[in-house]
C-alpha cells in the first residue's frame, strides 16, 4: 500500500483527485485504490505532535520558582490533544503491514519537513520506504509534476534538524527566561505581563531604540547650498557635493552626514561662490529601462496590505491561507520567502492571464499584457523551497470571496500581471558644474513610456514606483552645452533642521524586520544574517514568513508594544512593560546578534558540521549564564528615567493588620492595595489604601462610582444597601 501524507486536509484532497478520478472519502483519509494497487491519502492537521514541556517530566515544574532555574529537559514529543483522533488514523495507516511506500507531501519548507519527520521518527518507521514530494501549488498540473518527481526523504533530513534545533532552542530559552524575568518583576511589585522570546525581544528592541532616539533627539541646523545656472539650454539646478570639497575647504564644519552646520561659514562661502562663474565639467544622458516590482512573498504582501488596507499581518496570513486552499485554490503557497517564479511557469502564464481577465476589476490590466514577455521575476536559479505568491488561474470562487479576501487576491494578481507589461522607459540627464573648485551636481529626468507604472498613477508610494529624483521635469536638451563652458549662476542657501526618524508604523516595522543585519553590533554577525538570506529577497531579516504574524500577535496581546493614533497615522510604541523587558534582557538578545549566532549554528547543522545536541548545549549554557548574571536592580536607574515608566511599588502600613507591607498594585479596574501579610485588598483613595467597615452589617465598604459621583457602598450588597459619603 502507498500512503501519501499531506499537512492539511485540503492538500490531501487535491492529491487524491490527481491520483484517482473517483477518490473515496473515508474517516481521516481518502481511498484512491486502483485495482490491486492500494493507495491512500491522509493528512496531519498541522503538528499532530508537540514538544513536551518541563512539567511533563516533573509535575512540580508547573509552578514557577526561581530556585528551580535553569530548567533542563530532554527532547521528546507528545500527541497534541486537539489532533489525537487524526493521529490515530494516520499512525495506523503508516504502521500497517500492508504499507510498502510512504510519500511525504507536507509543506515545502523546514517546518513542513519537521512536521512529517517528527512523526515518522516517533512511530519508528523505516526511512528507506519514505519519499518526498515538494508540493507548493495545488494546481492539478503542478501536483502531477511534483508527484512524478519523488526523492528519498532522507535527502531533506537536515532541513528538519535545523527546524528542530530552532523549535527546541526557542522553547528552552522562552520558558526559562520568561520565568526568570517575570518572577523577578513580580517580586519587585511591578505589574507587567512578561513574555520572553528571541525574535520577540529583537522586535521590541527595534521599537524601544527608535522611541528613545526620538525622545533624546535634539534638532540641529544645517545648510544646503544650491545654485541655479543660467545655461543656453535654460535654468539648471545643482547642489553642492559636500563629500567632495576641495582641499582648502577642509576647515568647513560638517556633521557626521557631511552637512554644513556653521551659518557664518556658509554665508562667506556663498558670497565667494557667487563671484565666480559656473563651469560645466561633465554631462551624461542615458535611457533607463525599469523592470516592474517583483511578485509578492508573504512579507512584502503584508507590507502592502498594511499600507493600503490597514490589515494586520495575521489577517493577511489567514486570508492567503484561505486563498491557497479549496474551495478557492486561487494562489500558490502563501508562506513564501521568495519573490521569483520558476521558468517552467512561462508555459502556463497565458492561460492564467486569460482566466484573470474574466474578473472585471483586472480587465483593465489584462488587456495590455503580453504573455511572451519574460520579466526578471522568471528565474529558477533564485528559487529554493518556495517560489513567489502568484495566482493559479482558478477564479471560479472569486464571486464568493468576502471584500477583504478579494482585495488581497486582486493585489496578488495585479503584482503578477505587471510582469507581462512593457518596461518603464526614462531619460535621465546628469550634469556637474564646478565653481571655484567646488563641485555642484544636478539631475533631471522625464518618462518616455510609462509601461507597467501606468497602473500605479494614483499610488506613487507603492514599491518601485517612485523614481530617484526630486520629481519628473519637462524635457531639457543639454546636448549643445559644451564641457568647459562658463555660465552665470545664482547661489541659494537653504536652511534646514534635522529631524528624528519617525516612529514605526506596522508597514515600516514589517519592512525593517527584513533588513536587521544593519543593527547587528559586529561585522561577523551582519555577514551571518546576510548569509542566512542569500536565497531570498531579505537582507538579514529576523523571524520567518511563517512565524512573524504569530510573534507580532503575541507581542501586542501581551501589550509589550501598543498601537497609538498620532495626528496622521497609527504608530507603534513600547508600553511600560516593553521598555522594562528591553532593559533587563542581555544586549545580544535584544539585538539581532543572537539570531545571527543561531543562524550560523543552523547553517552548520544543515551542512552536517554541527549536531542539534551541540547547539542545545550552547543554548543551555547561554540560559544558565543569563540566569546567574540577571539583576533587576542593575537597570533601576534606566527604569526611573523612562518617559513611560512602569508603576513601581509603593509600600505603606496595612490599615487592617497594621503591618508595614501593604503594596500599591495595578489591576484590571485600576490601582489597588494588597497586604503581603494578611493578603487583604483595599481600594485606592488619593494614593493611599482605604479601609472602612459598614456601620450596619460590619462588612467592608467599597468605593463605588455612579452618575459622576464617588461614594462608599457595602460589599454585602444587595443584602445590605448601606452607602456613605467619601
């Protein structure tokens, strides 16, 4: 018997319909048998196994205690509660004596490989009968192609080893350090929800550092020196290049961006330059052909959906998951980190375009497409486990999509269709003048043919649409200007004020997550991060397309970061707990450094130079060192100086037992007090605990609010309706 194992039911169904014209749906699998050849297709419903946690080995570890740390437990798996029934069905099929061949059809990435391999290992299956099909598209022809190109599953073993190392490492680090920080924070009386994770910490740090940079920013003056040259071709604008100043001007004061900062110096220089002619020293004209922006991977799609539709990353993930699976089967694999299309898709693109043209909203684009155009997006050499997110050509379910789903599908389709439009063509003219040895540069351009960019006339902020100039200008012919020719000119000094980088929005944060190598503290770390992304479009990113949405959801749910409406946009800022968490964690954990180090470990595990156990020994040592060196007190000064401070504990005498251990706390309904000795709680009244008993029944009185007034009401209400004035 041949057993095909998919990751999801919908994928299993697509495979079953390829293997048989009349597949029989049974409980937990499809029977696709043909004559004596018995064939079944089943699915895993995601992870049917999960990593065991500390309390699975020692029940006493379920209760958090500092003296237990660090926790250390072996790698072991257990059947997930939610998938027990499906696990039983799948395991019976895989372990059947009739089973002679197993074909793993889980998602074509590290996580998908691990989902299947952990099960095969858990069931002690013979690896010699297991094969792999990398199905990334539910289009019938693509499924047929992938199923006819099976490879031994052992060839992909290192993929699942890398993912296992990541999953186990993140679990150990997260459990140990979350308990460490949370217990210390609680013992200090600070009310904050603490969640520690490797990628979480780095994301929070990006926002914390940005906001602290803004809070400490002091605006400075700087000056731009421009000139307007009165040439025979018309007025030409040029700007002083302060990075190529003549040697005698070394005395000019510049900041770290080579900007002029002394007003008196600038005034003297401008007066001197005004008295000398402008000499043309260089001119160049070239025709530039701009390719369209590449099709989307998941993150670039999330960026655009955030910018255009204010959709959260998790919402985009959910929608693309729906679009990928039946009943729509409208797009290719959605959790992709690649923006290129396999070359073999060229034979299918004409039929896809024809199908997309049936949608009225896309007809205005499809009518201008040319399916014979091979854009730079078609490059199989740049494709690893995934390819770009593109439409499959299945549009039968379009009318049944809700509005948000339609928007995402149309965006994916538009980005695909522009690959078959002509390139944008620009004339770009650059020129250089020298005035008394000082170099001034100018540039203008005009668009000869809009090509694909005509689609974006009302959306100049879209990726790749804006052109690298100060704006499109009317054509100016400088071909008759002679190099060496002199012209009159007028110097203009433009005072400027430096500005801090803006607060993050969801759009800009998502973009920054793809290029965190620049924030690493050492060149080696930057290289490791860049090396990690050499097969995709990212530049040293943190997190993965499959995990970023959930990680961001966790961060916002824990209120470590919050979204706040500014004058014109919704910005992301740290909460008090976010600032605190950033300050108490090791610097390498809140920077991309640790992700870089781990990425290098994963690379070596992938090549077989390192083992998972060696990596986990390193992780355990890192956790132990962090626990031994951790000190909440060491960051007390930075906590005290925060603009957004966490409520710090205030102690006073308990009004009931008179012990000096009543602490101020914050709860769901605001500030309250609790005694650590008698455990009694009290309402807060003007910064102090209030304790009053009912004169009628002796029960405790509580502060109540009604119709804008505050009064005491008996806690024994409604049996006692006594009230008193505050």
